[in-house]
C-alpha cells in the first residue's frame, strides 16, 4: 500500500511539473488558460495529499475557479476585438 502511495505521489508530481512546463510554453492563449485550469486542479490534489484540505478547497475555488473564469472572459474579449 505504501508503494502505491509513493507511485501516485510521483505521478502527481510529474504531471504537475509537465503541466506547468506546457503552460509556460505559450503556444496559444486558449491552450495556456486550459493548462492553468489543469494545473490548479492538480495542485488541489497535492494539497489534499498533504492533508491541507482547507487549502485545497481555497485553491480549487479561487486559484482555479475564479482565476480561470476571468482569464476565459478576457480571452473571449481579446478574440472579439478587431485587430489594429
């Protein structure tokens, strides 16, 4: 059972690092915003694994929910704007 926990934690760390790297790559605003959403959800899982459930809820609600909604709204406004 302990081996399974270690494997899950390592997989979560690799996914978190890969998602951060891909989000920083910057190949399109929509892709970056969606990767930030995935990063926030994975980070919430990390906080749950560390036993900080209150921090996980705050990350999911504020860090992932509100921030990504605002970025999606901004992205929609930028795409609807005529180019100069």
